[in-house]
């Protein structure tokens, strides 16, 4: 219980670790921020842009967005000791996709705010702010800002807007789509594959206006770069490939091309860190990071609802506790880490004496080097990183068939080589696709990708990949989505909610 105290400090954002990021016009309305009296200097654009990332953190880290993305339909089970002592039903609600039960549960929602996830209002506030930036940065006199910087700020606004749409599509499916800064029309929901295609088209126009790297090290990975743009586009393409069957090869080819650009043109801005550098990776701001949300205990940025909760309060409950809240189901760990096969990640992230045991003593140590105090996680929350993009490119190549198989294997073995584990040497197409899926599962474990990988690949329908699969009929009716808050219907006759959750 005492380790839940850190959830109280969620209001601290990027601001203290980056110049100008404080919510800067506390007595000035958004209308004035978008008016002619504000957009006068480059400093104005910088303040407004920095504030966008604080708004993103406000949305994502005041509920359990990342925690839910890891546990939902996942490979975990609540331990008997946890059930007996604490009575934590939210684990079971997530694993068995009982979101109605999850949001009706009262006590733990007071800590984790799962019932806030259906409300998309915060996402649209950020989308509107991004549109204002795109619209108004051109109003700054050319004597105050360079043309290059204007293009970069507009590209940042485009990235933020499309990132938020991507997050919403994965949560809700179809969403209302607009790009105007002062939009006030009544509209319904747009088919989510069309939303992502619109986002991809816009990103293609602006991605090259983002730098590969920033000169200020404090901006590294916490402000979108060209690498961030490419990673976002890769994820969008792979998501659409899972739902737009007739055009899937188009999306796979686009992902391959984007991955090639990221790996071959980054000029040294990005690389895979070595296993000995993993602690630096999860501190944030490394060459492997593509986009991160900053947090630093020394600056008072204490957030408890990101993926670090998996490590800090769940799988490794604490010294002397004698039990964990949840454990991995052993058969899935064996799929990722076959018995007797060396893997540095296994050595660094698990206790070899407990990792396969389905009991109360599981320890997951991936982020253990980021403990800033007894109650705080001191390290950036990594949203996209280089290894993630490499494995997406490997997956896309594998899906394109025999002509791309060798490249898929090469990319897969880049990640395996870094982990000092056995190279993949098979030739069966289905086996290769599975190998890449399980490589993503273990490489990205705890980072909030698990549920979405199950959904977009439709492996969530199969008990070979998750402990509580969704049926085909339920999946088609939207069981993979979240409910949408009833407030979306207010004064909008065109709006519909997700029927599966009605």
C-alpha cells in the first residue's frame, strides 16, 4: 500500500527539466494564446510547443493507460497471496477483458483511474493545441524566427496531433477526425483505417522538417525527431495492415521503406545500445530512444502510472515482502526464453531461481536501476525506441514473403545478437513470423506494447499467444476496444459509442 503514494504526484510534467515548459500563461486563456498578441517571437513558439508535451503527459499519466496495455488479455495471473491479502481484482478484470467490471470496481480505481480511459476529451484538447501551433507559427515575423524553425515547429505540431490520433485509434477504433484549429462542427466517427491513412499522408509531408537530432541534449528523445516520425508511421502502417486485408502489402512495404530510412539515414543519431548500457537506456535520452516522456525525481517529476509500475510495485513488490502481486504464466516465459538457451536479457531482467515458477516470488528487474527512492521511478517512460522499430521492420519483411525473408531474419538477429542469444536460422515462413512476435514480446516486455501487438496481429484470438483470448465474434464486435464515455453523445446526434460495451 505504501508504494502507491507516488500516484499523488502526477501533476509534475516535462516542465522542470526543460526550459520554458512551465504552463506558461496561467492567467491567459487559450484564446489569447492563439491570438496575435502572443505569436510574436520564437520564444512564444517554444513555450507553446513545450506545453504540448506536458499536455500529453497529463492525458497519458493520470490514468493507467500503460498498465492496462501490458496486462489486458496478457500472460499474467494474480498470485494467491495477493488475492488473499490485498484483493486486487483489477488484474483479473484486465486479463479476462472485463472492462465493465474494471470500471465499476471502486477502491482501486481511486488509485489507477481506469474509468478515466474511456474519456477522449483530453486527447482532443491536445489535438486542438497542436492545430493552433500549426496554424499560428507562420504569424511570427520572419525577423524573429527562421524559416527552418517555423517548419520544425509546424512538423512538431503535426507529429503531436497524429500521435494522439494513433493512440485513440488503438483505444477506441473509429474516432472523430479533424485538423482545423478552431473546429466546432458536429461530426461522427471516421473509420479508423481512414484516420490513420490521413495521418500517414500528413506525416509524409512534414517528417523531413524534423531534425534527426537536437543540439540541446535535454531535447533528445523527448521532442519528436525525424526518427520519432518514422517510428510513428511504422506503427500506423502495421496497425492498418492488421485491419485492411486488401491493402496489407502496401502497409508492409511502407513499413519496410520507413525502417530502411531510419536505419540507413540517421547519421549516427540512433543505434542499439549494448546490454551493458541498458541502465542508461531506461534512464532516457539515449541513442536508442525515439520518443519518451520525461520524469526525474530530482526535479519533482514523480509519476506512478506508467509502465514502471510493472516493475516497481507489481512483479517485484519489495525487499522482505515475500510475495509478488502477479506472476507470469510459465509456459509463455518458456516460449520467450527457452530452457537452457542463453540470453543476457534473462540474466539482467529476472531472477533465474524464480522466473519460471508460477508462485509468489517472481521478480522482474528490467527497470530496477531506475528506482529514485522508495516510492518513485526515476527514468523516462519510453514510448518508441530503435529496437521496437527494427522488429517492426523485421515483421513487415516476414509478412511480404520469401523475397524478403532473409532481410527479416537479419533484422531479427540484430536484436538477438545484442542480447547474446542464439541466432534465428529457420526457413519456415510461419515459424519466422512467430519468432519475431515472441522476440517483440520479450524485448518490449513491460513497455506497453504487449496488448496492441496481440490485437493488430489478431493473435489475441489464439490461446497459444495469450492466457485469455477474445473470440472471433467478440473481436469483430469491438471487444478489443475500450468503451467510450457517454459524454461523447452530448449534443451530438451523429455520435455512436462502441456497441460491444453497451
